[in-house]
């Protein structure tokens, strides 16, 4: 008969207040604040974790989708690069390989000059290691052989150049016979401008393999780009591949040397921000302690009456645990729902604010991407909601124990 009684009374205490009693109104107000704080804390943590997941996804799928997982180089221009490409592609840990010729250069149009990384590519193989084609017109790569160049939007904006216009690429050359430094210069026509939404828009230009080789003067920069099945093991796989090659001064680097700091920063930010928001949830959850303490003080006479009617200390304890659990459950669930909605909408909301006020919060020359990404992971939602509810439940134990220790005679004597 009394089995559902603790839950029934606890839920009633959580939802009802006595008219005309200031203490009851104050208790109800503090209980509402605790619930609102928990809702906001849970929702905020889900949104923050989704944004961090979004940055991690953009690094993996966009930045490392365009750039290779690793590149093997050699300063000797006489190496048979197509044959080396096929040899490396045959490794079981390699998804694909493509030859590349990289040159650090300056781009000039009129009086505008900006540094950039020029990649000489083979249009037939670049698609195997890079998804750059997603951001280009279908015919753009084929047009590179005719003296074309593809620029990132950031570079195009700096140079104030459009598709169809011409620019000059300049590469310093210290091999002049007079001993003085000189420069190699070549003109190119812009055949396409890509916008990947990443920092690569600010630094990357694509030309054909032959043009990059001529621009570099056959002096290094040639290599093979690689894509692996296991991205996180790129460093180990690269070392193994280098050890398998003949001793002809091969060397290489992997994505951890170029984008590793960004990856570590994302993971560290995710952990730190998650910890801070978890503390916010904990503070909101433990506000339940003050709420229940005031309820216990306010309900001393009710507790005494229940005890005299036969309620056990266990039932009194469960009564107040039920009240705190309701606050925690409602706060965690509602916060979880708002967090899911916020995670799904945050990218569009930020984009709308930028369009409305004419501002740009993220720029690819400072941040890895030029928009706020978000990716909702349901295990994260379950973890945050569960943690919020569990913390609230733990916060109820102390005041519930105090309520169960109320002595009926002393409580009723004080009421007289």
C-alpha cells in the first residue's frame, strides 16, 4: 500500500506550493532556478561537444580530404615517379597514390603579390588521393595542361583576380652562373577558383605537373602523395614505406607534421571546454541541495506527521530523493532536447547572424574553416543527459538523509 507513497508525495512536493506562504514560494522559485540552470548546462554542453565534433570532422573530411595523409619526396628529378607511385600504391596499407611537384612561389597580378604553395598535379591521378574535384568544375583539371592555374578563393580575393584573368608565378632561383640569386617567372590563366571553406583556400594553387617542374627548374619538390586506410597511423606507415625504398635520399612527411597541431588543439579544446561546461552542470545539479534543504525545513511538520502515521525512514528518504530526481530528470531531458535542436541549427543560425549583420566570425586565414561546423553524436547526448541526471540524483542524498532523521516529537513540539 505504501510502496508508491514516497514517489507520490515527492512529486507533489516538486510541483505544488502553498498559497500565502512566502517560504513555499521561495522554495518553488529556487527549484525552478535549479531546473533552468540544469537545462541550460546540459543544452550548452551538447552544443559545444557537437561543434568540437564538427571541427574534427572538417579536419578529417575537408582539410585531409584535399591534402594527402603523407607525401614521399626526393631531390633527384630523374626518378621515375609514375613507377614509384605504382609501387607505393601496391602496399596493402595505402588506399591510393598520386605524383605531385610542390613549389613555394609568389603570385603577382598588377601590384598585388602574395605567397602560395603551388602543386603540380597529374589530373588523371589527383582524384585518387584528393577530393579537390568536389569544389571544381568538371573540366577544370583538364584545362591545367594548357597553361591554366586553379586558385583558392582566399588567394583570388587577395589578388583581386577572377576566372579567365592572368597572373604571374615567381619562384626564386639561386642557381644562376653569376652567383647572384635570380627568379623563374611564368604566366598562367586562372581556369577555376575553388572554395573548400578551409585554410587551404588561402594558400593552395594547382598547375600541371610539367608546368610545376619547369617553374621549379627541376630542383626538388617532386614526390608521391599517399592516402592510407588508417589515417591516425600515418606516421608509422610512412616510416615503414620509407624503409622499403632503396637508399636514394627519399624522405617524407605526414599530416601530423602539417595539421597535427590543429588536431591536437581541437582535441584539447574539446576536453577543456567539456570539463568547464560539466562544472556548470554540476553547479546547477547541486543547486538541488539548497532547494531540498529548504523543502526539508519547510516540511518538518509534514515529515513528523508521516512518521507518526507509520512511514519509515527509508520512505521519507525516498520521498525527497523522488523530488530531486524529478527536477534532475526534467532538467536533463529538456536540456537534452534543446541541445539536440541547438546542435542541428547552430550552423545555420550563425550563418544567418553573419548575413544579417554583415560580419564574419570565422575566417579561413585565421581558423581552419570559415564557418561554424556541427556534428551531433547521439552517444554524447546520452552521456551528457545521463551525467546531468546522475549528478542531480547524487545531490539529493544529503538533504534526503537529513529529512529521514527528523524526530517526530521534536518537530511537532517546535510547531506549537
